[in-house]
C-alpha cells in the first residue's frame, strides 16, 4: 500500500512512501520505495534514513537509487527514488520507527539553496510462518538448499598427533546464507581435539534473487586413543517452490586413533636433573627475548600510529581523498571531502571558491535536474581543473604544509 508522505503543495518538496506488501516468510524480502520530488532540482543527493530495526534485515539492492520525474499540479517535478529490501528475520510483528529525509534543492527563482526535512512514517512489517512449518527450528525457507562435506586426510588408523579436516558447506538459493545456522557440532569424540576456523559466508544477488554459501572448516587432531565418530548433520528446511518440508544431510564420519606409545626411562636421576636445569635456563632466556621483541614491536606500532594520525588530519590527506572521490564520480563524497579539504587548506580567501561551487552546481543539475544528463565527463574534468587551480591559488596565500601542522598545535597557533 502507499503511505502518506509530505504535503503536495505548489512549491514544497514531496515524499512518496510505497510499501505494497507488508507480510513475508522470514528470510524473504519486502520492497519499500521512498521517492523525493522537488519543483526544480537537487544539487546534492538527499540524506536518507537507515531504517534499521531489531529482527529486521534492511539492505540496499543493486542500483537502489534512480532518477525520476512526476507531474505535480500540471508541472514536471524532478526527483530521485530509493529502494530498500526489508526482510523479517524471525516470525512476529515489527515496527520501523519514524524517520526523516533531508532534501536540499534550488528555489524556483534560481537563487538560494533551500532545505527541507520530510517525515517518513512508522512502518509495520510482519513475519509469518507457512502452514506446516511451525515445528522447524531454526526456520529456513528457500528455493533450493544442499549440504556437502569434504574430508581431507585419513580418519581411521591414525597415530597420535595425526590430523585431518572436515569442511561442511551449505549452498542456498532464494534467501541470504546468513539464515543458515552453524553446521559443525561443538563436541568432538574423546581423544580428538577440534580446531574450528571462522565460518566463510558468501552471498550474491542475481536479478533480485539472493543466494550464497556458508562454509565451515574444522581441523581435528588425535591427542589420545579415539574410537568414535563425527555425527551426521541434517538441516530441515521449507521449500518455497513445493511448499513442503525437506531435509539436507551429510553422513557421519568414523574416527579411530591409537594411543601414543609409552616411554621408557633410561636416564639416571642426575642426568634427568641436568636436563631439567638446561630446559629451565633455555625457557627463561626465551621468555626474556620474547619480552624484548614485544616491547620493541609496541614502540614501532605506536610510532607508526602517531605518524598515520598526523597524516590523516593534514591538508595533503584531505586533498587525496577529494581527488579520489572526483575520479570515482561520486558527487556526495566529493562534496563532503571538498568541505573537509577547504577547511584545512586556508582559513580565508573564500571568494576564490566561486568556480568550484559553480562546477558542483552544474554536476548536481546533471544528476538530479529535470534534464538528467547521461554524460557528465566534461563537467567532472572541469571540476578537477577548478579544484587544482584553487589549490594553487591558496598555496600562494599561505603555505599548505604550515596550515596542516598548525592544527597539531592549537595553542601555538592561537599565540600567533
């Protein structure tokens, strides 16, 4: 259904909120669309709400934002639309708290920039279980799900200290793999030590359909006699295509290892005492060496961290970030990093900024104006040229290196 947005007055921005389906099976996304419209154009992109809420996964799909237009009171308004995917994680009713959208646009006379705050109403979302799936714990609904295992190494006839690995992989389609629960049992047979690696979760989206894998690798080491098994793994899941409960299973793995051979003491008491003393001395020297290395490493890390911290508040660092945003054709990032760099470059001489501000205005018009331009390469190159000329002009008024260092010692700067 369409939710009420901002007013439809002659000269005020408008927000349309469309949320047609409000109920879904946990793991299946719902689409929310927010559309901002203005009577002129937006030189800067809107500041959107994040809409985060417990038990809901909110994400932006590919190409989430797109330009649009609409006829309002007989006139063509320009705007931008943003699409969210909202997925209930568990069954139940949930609310997304009210939010706001910050809009900056040019007034109809072509003069000053205006700002408006548009309200996003509270949004209700319901996660529902399909009939017959009430007993699934955890609940997994997908189009496809498979479970495989790979054993690397021998699992029977092991000697003490020998090892092997077990890799469990769940492949799922129609839902994000984050809905797949942990696969590897925490308990191992007696005499077998488990060393699990961090799970690897990879997801992707193809034409709006989520899919991916969850992979867990565990290395097992025989520390003593072992006679047991790694248990069978079974996942019960709801098939969205057939509306039935299905199972994905991998078989158990038998594990057998012999106890370590006993040792025979052929050394006398004096010999064993000498060996114990040498071991103690060697261990003490090793501890001292490790302590020295630890403190030396800490000193180097602290020194490097101080250098990085000073570099990140310098004019040069801000200038590199600004050029990176310009080369990436990211208007919002370029606008933000320009303000940061400008504050570090020189406190005054803002009359020199006019060409850069004009270039930003032209790009904003090309992105969000009524006549959206498909090719903005010349405007981006013009912006880069104007920025470099501004930097050279400011460099002639006050050394940029001095300006960056002055920020590190505000007390001295104040005295000057």
